[in-house]
């Protein structure tokens, strides 16, 4: 079932996919640094409000993915922020999450060396999200007013 990116339904689907991923389990086995937040910048062109997903990862286990208020992001140890278009390129397989951070295409709040040491975990996370049937606001074509 298709869900809009960063919606609560998409977060639930991502949580299920991550919980079922043996790759994430092995690659995140030594991740004990707290939750990771993915923040989507507001996009006026596509009428999208800023959104944040909290991925509760610990020792190879995904304990849940939920939407949280963007204002709460700063209280978390690892926050990755980007535009809707950047997130689409990440989950579409065109841009690695870690490379996006290193190339300043995504913004990181948190310890960069820790993130780079866990590149495979972030790759597994993105791979799981990339498998979801996702609706992207910028792909939705408005019906003509006279239709």
C-alpha cells in the first residue's frame, strides 16, 4: 500500500521493514548512540510542511519509527535534514545518505565520525525505505481546474 513520504503511515511501514531486515540487524548491532531523526524541510512549492521521523535504533533492533514534531529534533543525538527532493534521491537510490552528508547535500547534527563508521547501517536503513511503495508530493499532478 502506497503511503506519502514521512507520513505516520510511511513511518509505520518503515518500522516494519527495518524490524524485518536481517541486514539492518547485523549492521546496526553496535549502534548504541540513540535515535536517528530524518527531517524534511518545508516545501512551499509542493505545499508540504516540515516533518520529522524518529528512528529508534538500538543494538541491531528497530524499536519503532514515528513522526515527531520538528521542534523536538534538536533534542536528539543524530539529526539528518534535507529537502524533499534530496530525500527522494536518497530513498530512490541515487544518493547515499552518508555521501549526501559528506557532500553537504544533507545536514547532520551529531557526530560525523560515528555516522561514517556506521555507513552500512545507514545504507541498510535507506534500502529498506527504498523498497516501500512511496508517494512523493512533487510527483502528484494536480487535476486541471476545468476538468
